[in-house]
């Protein structure tokens, strides 16, 4: 990293530090949707950001793309290839970030694609806008995402969910962005298509070219399938950040919320976490998970510091995880 805090090509592809986003509502109310989030994603790596609905995952994604609504305030830093996405102005975001530094694989590809234009025409337009020197052809862009060439002249409504997802992925890949950002890329797909879609995303990371993938999902099976590391978000904060093998395998997660997420899976204990996530506009002091946590004590009324990747006063220890 240089003196300006910029990452060179050798550093992580994405480096997020102290990122916070709050929404300002009428009457002076505030919603802290993302609070003091920090993580890195390296070239060739997939980081899965997981957590229940409403915990701030998509707000974080919007912050990285400069797509926050007008009533949002962002603070902190998010560096990609020497550019701080949080500080970038709209012109820079449009010219250098969206599609070029960050390729977005959207949650609802059907809604993301323009309904009145064929896949071919949308790919051609994106290539004109993003690819330098006309080296990329529509067919080449489609093939990269395994989109069938004989479907290029179809309109989005003529595509299955899986093919719409591939069309959206092809668009996201055109600009050769070092960071692929996939926000719930498997919503509405059946299990086989989920597996196929995330395998494809993994393939784009493994294909070299120094690409990294930040995959936002509430689908733990999808995360388990392709992630190298896992970040668990609760009430706007990352409460655990660890490698995927130890998270999903042995010794398992250390944060009680992470363990609750895994225990809720049908192929595990199938035991839901009691209670509901808190209203972000009315978070308790201290650990936001305390009202739902069986390990909570009076010390949890103060905010737990993140130690060894886990923000908890009483994390599960290796010994009791093995017991
Ligand atoms: N435009 C907005 N105005 C106020 N609050 C918002 C706005 N958009 C999102 N939020 C708040 O941010 C929280 C996180 O939303 P989101 O990031 O979409 O969650 P998810 O983790 O499901 O992607 C929501 O629970 C909501 O309270
Ligand atoms: S800090 Fe306390 S309440 Fe929060 S997860 Fe850890 S043990 Fe539970
Ligand atoms: Mg979301």
C-alpha cells in the first residue's frame, strides 16, 4: 500500500475499512444499516457475506457501487485498485467503477435486464461502453458466462431464470472488473440451478486475471459450496470472519449467532434461532444479539470487541466445540 492508502496490484482486490452507512429519516431518526465493517477480499478468493434478511448486506453492496439512496450517509473506506469507492464522486463511479472495477451480478437478473431489448443488443451496448478497443465480441462475452449463442436474439422474458442469470453474469463480466459483486445471485432458482450458478461464479474467480468475488447470500449451502472465507453479518455489523472450511466443518463457528444460523439448517439440528433480528433504528446497547443469545451475561451490555475474527464476549471455544 502506498502513502495515500491506495492498494497496488499486489494488495487485496477489495479492502473495506470502517465502513458505515446510516439512513436519515424524517423527525431526525436514523437507521444504522452498516456499522464499522472491515474486510478484505484477495485475488482468486471468494468471500461469502451471510446473514438474515434486513441485516445490511445489500446496503453494503450499494455503498460499494455508489448506489445508495439520497437519504443515506456513508463513512469509511473501500479500496479497489487504488480508488476509494466511498469517496468517489458520481462521475468517477460511472466512468471507472461500475462495470470496470466492480461487476455486479444482480439479485433479480430478469429485473436488471432491459425488458424491451434482446440479450445481444444489451451485450453489444455494454461492450461498446466498457470494453476497450473492441476486442470483445458479443459471442465471446456470451460464451464466457456459458450463455447459449442461439438464445442471443431472445428478450429477457423469453429466458428461463437460469439463462437470465447467465445473461446478467455475461454483462457483469464484460468490463473485466477485478471485483465481482454478487448480491443474492441465486434468489428464486432451484437447487440444481443454485449449484450451477455459484459454480460458474467460482469458475470466473478461478479463471485467473486476479479476480475476486464478494458473494452476498442468505443461502448457506451456496456459501459452503464456493466460499474460501465467510463473513457473518448481524444488525449491520460483521460478527464473525473466518475461513469457510472451519466455519462449515470442524471446529465450526465461534459466534453464537453463526452457530444459530448453522443449527437452523434442515440438514443440521433444524432448530431456528429464537426471536427476531432487532429493529436497526432501535438497537440495544452492547451486543445486538443479546436478546436472542443463550450465552448472554451482563457483560454483553457493552459492545464486544472483535477478537480473532469474532465479536463476542463469550465465543464458543475450541474445547467446547469439540465436546
Ligand atoms: N432507503 C432506505 N431508507 C431507510 N432504511 C433503509 C433503506 N434501505 C434499507 N434500509 C434499512 O437497511 C436495512 C438493511 O437492508 P438490506 O441491506 O437491504 O438488508 P439485507 O441484508 O436483507 O440485504 C433494512 O432493514 C432497512 O431497515
Ligand atoms: S456478546 Fe454476549 S450476547 Fe453477544 S453473542 Fe456473545 S455471548 Fe451472546
Ligand atoms: Mg439484500
